[in-house]
């Protein structure tokens, strides 16, 4: 009985294939005739602004890793701000679990009250 069923089904499958009536799965194309679009071609809004700024070598949204400074009075850590003061947190030691918070004002570099690292506030305009 099972043999008859298999023979019948395979016969129908061969006839449909010969007649080219097999159901085809729709082909999904992931690209246009030009190919897969690049990031610049499909980016819009804020993402496009960030990509164009990166091409010019700017970092308006702080995407890149910040530069490292020595933290001395001659080479203080630079802290960007849109105001004239900012709250700064300092991890004085690598394995420290407590953060030392202090206010940083625009002007001369200021020291961390705990470890003595110097920080300087620099005014920065918003990119948009």
C-alpha cells in the first residue's frame, strides 16, 4: 500500500515537473541593478550627518574614542561642554569602585580632589 502511494506521488511529481507546473518560491533580491547600496547612499537624517562629518575628519557626536591626555597641569584632560560648567566623575584608580564627582568650570584647569588629575572645560557648539 505504501509502495503504491510512493509510485503514484512520484509519477505526479514527474508529470508536473515535465509540464513545468511546479510551484516556485519567490526570489528575493537584496540589491538593485547597481548592486548593494553603500552606507552613504542609504543613510538619512542624523546618520548621514555623522557619516559626512567623519569623512571630513570631525567628530560632532563623540563617536570616536576620546584622545588620552596625561592629566597634568600642562596637558589636562579635555572635557567638552555646551555650558560654562559641567559635572565630572573621576575614577582615580583602575580598580576603584567609587567615583569622585566634582564641578568643572570654564577657564583654568581644575584638579580632582582625590587623585590630583587635571581637567579643563572647553566650550563646544552643538552640531545641529
